């Protein structure tokens, strides 16, 4: 497989670490039924939920670069961070395991849902070393302990949004441009994507510019403001541009500023992972009209923001809108049915199961 990024800039293929873990290109389709339901019939979806048959969503695009770098450096362990229900942590655990690497997870509190419980069970099922950090100080001590115990450990930041990992979404935008050129969808006027650890949005900003797309990238904030600051987004895009240009001088010398960043703040809720009424309504509408599953921390809030944008802001007219679907689409229900003994989890996280919220626990 050759990435669009490497086709456009061949020198990068020789310099950047990368390993194939995903199925590209991910499909695009028009959301006909959703459009009819809301009276705006130019809505499209980029289905990164289908990025892998093992574990899909947006994280695999980033992990292809970071895990390749970890393997190149001979690291048998990786360490990463997230909420107790982190999709990123589970994706890292599963895909690192495919490359015979182990994962240590440092997890922090978030509101409990059935999805959170399922991800914790799957973390254990796929061999993650789980550490619960009730505060930052303990998280720092646990991190130090992992490095001391495991030795050669590769660091993956929350969400996989390192400068190297986020290049996965530069490539994703170039992939989208190929699909536009092939007539599979019109050039989007707007892309709506979840804004958490910043890598997806920053990569799309840079990738759209390199692809010659005039598309405006709209990030829907789903994490705390200190994580998703606008300045962090454009600076990450600049760091990626600098890294690419370092390895291939034919990459344009692009610079981003605050004016390039468009963030929608109103749909976050009270805290990370908090369920919102707008998110619940968007989840129900997408399931009812298109049969596409969302979740309440990231993707439902992103769709809710897009629907609100359509309703309240007439300026897009009939411009094509693209929702970038970043949720994993692989069904783990069979695995959970036979692997939901939470007492095998570390004692520090067993409090998460005092109430049986996950479907697999309710069926006992």
C-alpha cells in the first residue's frame, strides 16, 4: 500500500516511520436519510469507523506512525494516557499487540457509562497493564514506575496526538482529495470533527492546505479547554509542517495562525465524558436515519454541533458538509459476552463496576 502523502512527497516514504495497520481509503457516503429528516440534503460522512477490521476509528491512522517508530527503536512497551473509558488506550493496546508490543495505560476518572465499562474489560482482555491515577501526582509516580520497571518504553501522548502521529490525518486529508477528484463526493465546504487531543483537527488543517482544498475544518470541543486551546492546534499544525519539510524540501513552507482555527465550544458539557441532551438526540437521530452508531463522549457531540450549525447559521447555503466519523466500528459484543469478569481487573478500578451499566453485565 502507498499512502497519498507518500505519493505526493516520495522522500517522506524513505524518512518517516510507518507501518500498515488499516484499510484505506475509508469510505465516503451521502447521508441521504439524515438530510431528508432535517431538510439539508448535502451532508456527507467520512467513515473512519471502518479504518480497521481489528479496531477502527481515528486512532489507527496515528498509531501507524508512532508504533512504527516504537518498533524501529526496539521498544517492547508503550505507555499512554486517557480517561478510564479511553478509546485511544484500547486502540493502542490492540494494535501494539499486533506488533508484539505491550501497553501500559495510566487512566483518570471520567463519568461512568456502559461504554466506559466495556472498554475497561477489553483493555484487560487484550493485555493492557492498567494503572488508575486519581490525581496528577499519582499519575506522574505511576509513569515513573512503568519506566523503571519496563525499561525501554515508548511514550504516546493522550489521543496519540504527537507531531509524528498526527501526520496520519495529513494523509487522511490527501486521501479525501483523491476521493473528491474521483467524483465520490463534492469538495466539502466544511468538515466537522471531534476536537479532543487536537491531532485529528491539526492534521486535517495541514492536509487540506497541502491538498489544495478550500474546506474549512470545524473542531467540536469534547475535552477541557486547557487541552483544546486554539493556539495548541495551529502550533501543532506548524510543527507537523516543519517535520514534513525537514524530510522533503518540496513540501511547501506553510504557516498557520489563530485565524485558521475554528472551534465550536458549546457542546462539551459539564466535564470530559459528560452525557449531554444534544448528544443523546444526535445519537438517536443518526441511528434512526442512517443506522450508524455514535458514542456520547466524542462523535454524538460532533454531530450535534453540525446539526446546530445547519439550523442556526444560514451562511453555508447548500455547501457540502462532511462529518468525519472517528468512532470504532468493530463489534466486540461476542468477546465481552465471554470476558466480563471485572474482578480480574486491578482493584483500583473495580469501583467502576459497582453499578452494572454495560449490556454484557446486565445479561448475567
